[in-house]
């Protein structure tokens, strides 16, 4: 789907959708639990549908009624009869979270599985797991667009670099308490995206699993074995990652973002602080713990009134997202007329009052790039066209409807 956006102001109040990151975690914990859980305020984005689909294959049952998901858990434990079933086939769609969270969980619950995906998913790095599997004697094979993993996930020590995606830590944190003995997860370098790990620990605790943490730098995690997740009810907060685009709109126009928990464990809650820092003329923003904020921050930097250079730093992991986001952010904003310099792990952006527009830009099949282009389009001189704009369904299915409700002018062409 191609969309043409006519420049113009946005105005009004908006409440972002439920947190995709929290929903993944609550659904996984509920699926592993013994008993029935009710998870409220769930947005059925494509990524969340992928997680539900895969957890169903692993042995849980789901009933969806609007934004409420009732989960009948599989009662996973160290002696689970699920281990004797055939290896499941798990279609992760384009969800990196689903894939990385469920690889160790599938090993713990079913002794492995066959994982597939679409888009760039099966090209995204899995080496941190593969290195551990080499040490632990777990078989893996990746070819023809699918990954097969089989073997016994055993208690013990798991060492990971702290600068890899927190998704690897989350997968192990969920799985290791199900084993028949204690384990340790030891970051070997300072942690990045620690907020996402805190979100995982919060979900685990809510569903009855304890996780002792050694308060060192970086912290170490010591899951005790033979634990069982217990059914619980949960409600998902509004999503700070999606709110960030409306914060960018608020920076440019008269938009009011409502419904956010300023004390959330979501790492991207730092967007509220970064928004304030823009008005204090801070010129450097560290993305090591919040890489998903790069596209909305880049829009704000590109349209920073009075000019000035803004640097988005420590952003190398952006190259491993749905698109190479250092390149896609640079190319899309550059095509609109922004002054952007792309570095190996940073973006340097000089602000302008307006962008030229008048071009067609590719979404790179990346939901955050499409939303970034939409916010930037409001301050272009001429209309712009975004190709592949349907990709927002990955995380924010009703983004375009919300955009129009705030006054955005869209011409649709299928």
C-alpha cells in the first residue's frame, strides 16, 4: 500500500497502543504457567499474533476477545510430558522478539523446534545463542530460511556479552527456571538495554518465578531450577516505543500524548526525558539502551528550529533491525531534504525549519521508518509518498487511522 501525505499540522490528544514488549512477556509467562490467566489491554499487532501462534504450537491455549486474551497455560516444568511430543514448527513472522525469546523456551519445554520467519527475520543475528549451544552440545542448523534447534537445555552457567540484544537474556531468563537445577546468566561486558531485562524480571515475578540478582556491575542473574510459573491476571501499559512518534509530533505541533506511565519499566520511557532535553538544547543522545527511539528522535533533530547539530550515538545495533536503520533513517530523511550524516554507529543531523518533500520514499518494510516518514511529512513543503506503508501493522495496526484523526491528510493508493 502506497500513501501520499499532504503536509499540514497535527493537533489533538492521543493515547498510544498497549506495549508490545510487555504483551510479549505477559503472554509468554501466562503460557508457561499452570492454570488460566487473563491478559487485558493487548493490541493484536502482527508481532503479538506471532507470539500467540508460536505459544499455541508449544502447548498453550488462547482465547481472544477484543483486547483481552485468556491463556490456558501449558504447566511447563522440569518433568513436563511436553518434552516427549514432536518438535513444533514455529512461524515467527517478522518478530525478532518472538524468535529470540522462544528458542531457549522451546528447548526447555519441547527439546527444540523448527523456526521460520519472513522478511529479514532469519537473517538477524543469533550467534550469541549459537556460541552457547556449541558449549552445551545443543544441535542447531540454519538453512533454507529456517532454523532447527534440538537438544537438552541444561542447568549451568551462561555467559553473554552485555552489548548484544537484551532479547537473548530474556529468552534464557524465561527458560532456565524450568530446568532441574540452578543456573547463572553472566554478562561479560556492561549491559545495554537493561530496562528490557527489568521488564522481563517484572513479568516473571508477577507470574510467581523468583530471580535472584547479584547487584554487581554488570548484574548477574541466578535462576533457581524446578520452578513453576503460576497463573495470574495482568494489564498491559501503553507503549513508550510507539508513544515516541507522538512525542515527535508534539515537538512539532499541538499534540498531547496521554495515558503513559512515567514510572514504567519500559526502557523507552526515557523518551520523556529526551523530549525535555531537546528544549534545553542538548546536542547528543545515547541510544545504547533505547535503539528504537532513533527514528522519532531523528525527525525531531531534522526539524529542530534554529538549526544546530544533533548526534544520536551508540547506535550500531540499529543495523540489525527490520531494516538497517542507520541507513534507512539517513536515506529517507535525506530524500525529504534533511541534512543527515550516517556514521558506523551514529547519526549526525543538522536541523532545518522545513523539509522539501516532493518525493517518494521506501518504508524499507520497516514499521518505524514508515511512522518516522509520516511525522516528517507534516513539515515538508510538498507532499510525499510512502511505499509499503502497511508495514505499520507489525506493531501499530491503527497508526494511520490515529494519524488522520489528529488531522493528517492521507491519499491512499493500493
